[in-house]
């Protein structure tokens, strides 16, 4: 435990600002603060304070204006705690354990302007608690257990400008709750259980410009609810249950109604229609849109209608929206685009129609609309021609995952910068090439994606050479992977190729020409290459990235890479068995090497010796039985090592140096039985350590490593596991663990655990202390022997989103009402439950409940 002694501060008695955050202080250092009478701001956040006494701690700080106590374990505040702090302007006591407050605890703080009590366990607010805080401008009460508020709760706060009541359990609001707060600017009510709000609750709040009501249960807002607010800077309504688009909600330039339950869009006439710029309507249930629904929104700039159920768009739907520049209709059910649907929109530059059922785009759909970006991925188009896209100024065209057999353009292609037509049925580009050559125009393409088609020729008669010609000689990215090419494509001479992907073709040999010499990245996955010959790469002096895999690759010549200055190399999924000792000779620029799944059983000691900038090494899925520490000597920039899926039985004691720092070390899927001699695991800073799928019976050596934040030891033979403060993610599925041990006794303050998986073990009890870990977000303890879930403490885990206790032996759940809690997922499946108690269900707010009840 750290301490703060008087002599540390005696020389700085004129100090005005002091922070002792993130130590392990269990009490306010009263004596040490005694000489700091000039102190104006004191922060003692994220320590281990449990209580504040009668005010002695702050008695000698008469000029203190800011006090931060957040992130401690404070359960109680003495009524006189702040008695001597009459000058205090800001008090932050958030993220503590306060369940109640005495009525007079704030009575001396008449000048207090900012009070933060968020993320405590407050269930009730006494009417007199805040009565003396008449100067209060900001009040933060989010993340508590508030279910009701009295009408006079904030009556004394006429200067209040910001009020945060988010993430509570409020079901209703008193009509006169905010009557006295005429200066209110911002109000946050997000994440409550509001099903309706009184029509007069915001009456008189003419200055209110930011209102957050998202993630409640609102079905509608009555007409006149916002009659005194001319226009909100932000009105957030997403994630409710609103079923109709009404004028009431059109009160801000950004209308945020995403993820509600709108079933149709019907015409409305808001008083301030000309001020609405953006409609966020994605994730609803919209099936139909009236012809003139957008007619009055003459200043509309963007419409987001993706993830709905729209089957048809009326022609001229947007004809009045001359400021419209972006429309998203992805993931709907459109089958046809009618003539003039997007016509005559002089500012329209981006349209996303991906993942619909489009099979027809009628002529002049975009007539006189200068669309630059068009996304038609994931539809059912069989062809494209210039009539369908006439009038546009396309630079970016995406038509992946359609059924396109032919493409017919008349000059439109010449303006494109990016063309993506992957996953179609294109066998030839004859018509395209004829048109392109006949236009006598130079291509502007910098990205061409024709992957997963049926092309047999991509250069010369395939016209890729013409398409890659560019007067500016800008580098081009070409992807013709997974076609039927048997020869290298011909590219335009002198054109720089940023990236060339030839994966999945029938190439059996490589013979690069002068046109390829500017290639920066070459991708050759799943080819039919048998040999990598040095002479093949001599014409690629600019190559920085090389990726190769072939199920028949047998040989890599020793000098293959010697004339290259690679930065990234992947040689994977090939039956090589061995590599030349000097393969990477002179590769001083390499930062990443992957040699995964090439049947390696050994590597020379100095194999990576020249790769002094190496950061990432992947040796996974090979047949290595031993690890040579010489592989990693001198690699000062090493960041990750992946050796999973080998046959390693033992680790050398000094595999890595304590001077090295790794983000990842994976030894998963090997044959390790013990770590007792692997002393480097105690000393080397490793952030993510994967030891899963071995034969380990203990991992005690890791108790000396305070750097590991993510540990995976699933699939071993552990019968005990120690939870350490430094772990953020702990995965220990499929072991023999009967209980979880704690490295320290105080989980509330010492641990930063966010994600815990202990499935398929022998747990008989779910440790209630887990729910005191503030940071915990996911707990998965399925397939154990649990017979009880401690629902009574779930409310303590403020950030918990998922609790999975399926496949246990839970027969009964608590029949008593518990403190309210919220979860995105509660999985109780495959337990022998006899009932689901009503009172327990009334205590919780669960988005996704999975349960089986015996009948």
C-alpha cells in the first residue's frame, strides 16, 4: 500500500492542485494535507477509500474549489464530511458504492456548481438532500438505481443547466419535475424504462437544446410535447418503440429515429420542415413510403433507410429534395428501380442500394443527378448498361455479388476511378473492351476488382492493359483472384501497380514482364505453383509485399528473395517441409513474416538474423517440436510471435529477453505439460498470452508476471486458477476448475477484468465477488455444476452486458424481488428450471433472455 507522508509536501505548501489518483490509499492523507492551505483542487480518485468521516480530512483546506473522489469504494458519507468546504464549486463522487445519503451531507456546499453522483447505488433521492444547492449548474445522477422521482426533487435548482438521469430505471416522470429549471440546456434521460412522457413535462424549457431519450420504451410522443422548444441541437430518440413518423419528433436538424418500430412513412407537416437536414431511419420495420413524404423537407441532405423492409420506391420520390447528397437503402427488399427515382437531384453524389433484390434498373433512373458513388453489391442484376446509369458522373461503382454476365458501357467507364465487380459470372469483357478502346479516352481507374468471375484472359485481348493505362500514371490496384487465368495478365507499360491479386487462378509459373516492375504488393494465394524461382522476381524491384500459398509448392530457390526489399512476406499453406537457410538474407526491411502451415519441423538458428526490423512472426500450424531462442535474438522490434498448432513439448528458460515487449505470444495447440522451467514467462512483458489446448496442470509461474492482460488457458488440465488484478480477459474453458482463487482479497478496487469464460469446468458456485469487479462486461460459466445464480448482487456490475449460465444444474431462481439490474443477454438455457419467478423478472431489464422451463 502506498502512503503519503507530511515531509513529501512540506516544501510545496503553496501548492494549488494535487492529484493522488490510482494509488492504493485507504484513507485521505489528512496529516499530509495539513500544510496545503492554498490547495484549490484535490483529486484522490481510483483508490481504496471506503468511508469519509466527520470532516477532519478536509478541515485545513478552506480554499478548496474542486474535490474528486471518483472510483473509490465509499459506502457512506458522514453528515459533516464537507462541513468545512464552503468554497467548493465541484464535487465528483461518481463510481462509488453509495446506496443512500444523509439529508444534511451537502448543506454546507451552498456555492457548489457541479455535483457528480453517477454510477453509485442510489435508489431514492430525499427531497431535502439537494435543497441547499441553489447554485448548482450541473447534476449527474446517471447509472444509479432510481425508479421514481418526486415532483419537487429539483425545485431548488433554478440555475441548473445540465441534468443527467441516464441509465436508471425510471418508468415515468412527474409532470412538474422540471418546472423550476427554466435555464436547463441539456437533459439526458437515455437508458431508462420510459414508456411515455407527460405532454407538459418540458413546458417552459425554452433554452433546452439537447435532449437524450434514446434506449427507452417510448411508443409515441404526444403532440405539443416540445411546443416550447423551437429547435433542438440534438434530439436523440433511437432505440425506442416509436411506430409512426409524426411532426412532434421532427424537432432537430438530425432526426434520429433509428432502431425504432416505424412500419411506414407517411406525409407530415412539421412547423420547422426547412431546418431538417438528416433523417436517420435505419433499423426500423418500414415497408411502404408515401409518394410525397419528403416533399416538405426541402433542405434534406441525407437519408438513411437501410435495414428496413422496403419493397418499392415511387418515381420522383425525392424530386423536391434538391439539397440531397446521400441516400442509403441497403438491406431492403427492392426488386426494381423505376425511371426518375433519383432523377434531377443536382447535389446527389452517393447512393447505397446494396443487398436488395434488384434485378432491373430502368433507363434514366439517375437522369441529371451527378452521382459519384454507387453501391449495388449483393443484388440480382444480370447486366449493366449505360442507359441504366445515364446522367451520373460515376467515379466509384460497386456491383459485387450479383449475377452479371455482361457489362455494356458507352464511355461511362472512362470516368471511373474504382470499379468492383467481384463474385459475378463475367467470362469476357469483349463489349467493354471494344467500347473502351473505341472511345480513345484514357482510363482513370486506380482500383479494379474482378475477383471470383470466369475470366480466362485478363490482358491483351482481355483489355486489362488498356484499362490500366492512365495518363497520370497513378498506381493501380488490380484484383483478378479466383478466375480461370493460366497466364499473367498484361498490364499497361509504365503504370505503377499498388497491389496485384492473382490468387486462386491456374497459374503454374511466373514470368513477370516490364509492365509489372512497379508492382508493390503481389498476392498469390491458392495457386498451382510448384516452384518459386529467383529469376521470376528479378523484374519486381519495387515489391514490398509478397503472399504465396500453393497446395503443390515443393521448392523455394535460395536466392528467390535476394533482390527484393520486402516489408511483408507470407508463405503459407504449402507442403514445403523445409526452407533454404539464407532465404531472408539481406531482408532488413521486413516487418512481418508468416510461415504458417508449411510442414516445417525445424528452422536454422540464424534464419531471421538479417530481419532486424521484424515485428510479427507467424510459425503456426507446423511440425516444430522445439523452439530455438536464437531465432529471436537481436529482434528488438518484435511485437508478436504465433507458434500455435505445433508439437512443442518444452520451452527454453530464456526464450525471450526481459527487454523485449510482446503484444502477443501464442503457444496454443502444442504438447506443453509444464511451464516450470520457462522463466521468461515470469519476466517478459507480454500483453496477450495464449496457452490453450495444451496439457498443462498448473500455470503458477504466471503469478509473477504483472503484464499479461489477456490470458487464454482453455483446453488444459488445470484444477485451480488464480484471478490476478492485471487480467482484462481470462479464458479458461474446458479444464477441471472447481473454484476461482483471487490474487487479492478486494475485487472492487484491484481488478480490471472485463471478460471471463469458464465454460465446461467443475464450478459448484458462482463467486458473488465477480459482480463487484467494476469493469466486468461478460461472464460465461456454462456447462458447470452451478445450482444458484446470485441475482441479488447483479446490480453491482454496472457494465455487465452478458451473463451465460446455460447447461448447469439450476432448478430454482430467487422468488424475491432483488435490486434492479440490466443485461443485454441472460442465458439460462438447458437448466432444469421449474419456473421463472415473476418477482425476479420484474427486477430485471433483459434484452435477450434464453430460458427453458420444465413443463
